[in-house]
C-alpha cells in the first residue's frame, strides 16, 4: 500500500516547519513596524505586513493539522489490520504518541489563537510540533506497525494516554506563553503589557489540569490494575507523573490563593512542563520500568 500514515506525517513535518517560518516572519515584520512607526514609515523589508504573514501562518498550520489528521486516521486503520483488537486512537508506542502529540498541540493552539486573537505563540507552538513530528519521522524512532500485545489491548489505555496528552497539549500552550512572558520581561516589557499572555497561560493550565488528572492518575490507575493487577506501584513514570501533577497543582494554588500573577507563575509553568516532558519521554530511555517502550 503506497498511501500510508508515514507519508502524511512526513508532509506534516514540512507543513509545521513552513508555518514556523511564517510565524517568525510575522514576528520580525511586527518588530520592524513597531520600530519604524515613530518615523511614520510602516513598510517592512519582507514586503508583507505582520497581519498578512500571520494569516498565512495560521492557514498553513490549519492545513497541516488536516494533513496530520489524515495520518492519525490511517495509522488507526493500519493498527486494526495487524491486530485482532481495534484501537480508536494510535497511542501504543513512542512513534504514535509523538505523532498524536504533534497533532494535538497546534490543533488546540488554533482555537486559542482564534479565541484570543493572539499569534505571539505561533512560532513556539509550530516549532515544537515540527520537532516532535520530525523526531517521530526520523530513523531514531521505530515506525513499523506491530500487533498489539494483550496489555495494550485496552480502552483504558487509550483513555489514559489520549487524555494525558490532551492535558499536556494545553500545558504546551501555557509553556509557550510562559516563555514569551519571561523573554519579553527580560527585554524590558512592562508587566502590564504581559497580562494577556498571563491569562492565556492560566486558562490553558486550568483546562489542561483536569484532563491530565483524569488521564494520568485516574484512567492510568485503572489501566494499571487491568494490566498488572495493581492501581499504583511507584513505577518511575507513575512517580514522575505525580511530581508533574503536584507542580501544576502548586501553580494553580499559588495563582488563586497567593495571587502569583507575575514571573514566579511563569517559571512554575516552565518547570512543570519540563517535568511532564521528562515523564512522557525521558523516563522511557533514562529510567527502567513497566512503562518503558519503543
């Protein structure tokens, strides 16, 4: 079969990189317009306005999400053809979770971009999606479709991984906002001008935290009981997921109860996101446990 999921994921790599470049050009054009506005000149060296570059970037991202969606659907079909059990979403190994994550992050970001009319995070989001899908498409990650072992033939596993990654996709939006806040603050931007990014970051975590809790702790415990006969065993991935959960719980508590609406909360988000990435990806290769897989 010449038309398989890997082709669409390869195309997604090109698409997300193109969107990343367009968002960078939008940022560059915007910076130049701001710098020249005082002189009464808003012509950019790129020949296009920031809004035009931003529109192209959004459309490229949307088109790439559609291409990636086709890859997700095809991978689901491929798994069903090699196994006697139907997995509704391809989330059984590193390759599939990388592809799923690189699809979910820009998909959710496009909603935030439309809802809050904010393109400042576009380069970070599409850049991250590009890195993820490029890694998945590289020789470093096995891409072949294998029959699912009995432990993976569970809808609780699908719920566990998909809800967890959906929560982490929202955390990715918060992380991008946190990085931009830290960077702009370091460049001297007053905090009053960063409050919009702070609100986006908070809402992304507020939406992602329940999904992460359900997927990581609730559905994960149920699947662990079905697969291994216990709900919790202090496996390295379970332990690091709990650490990540506590960091984001601390962020929400600090923001609501201690009124941390400044760079302290932005740094907490960055630390929490680093912990979730290590939980999801690093544990597989650095620490050994029941969750280690290719």
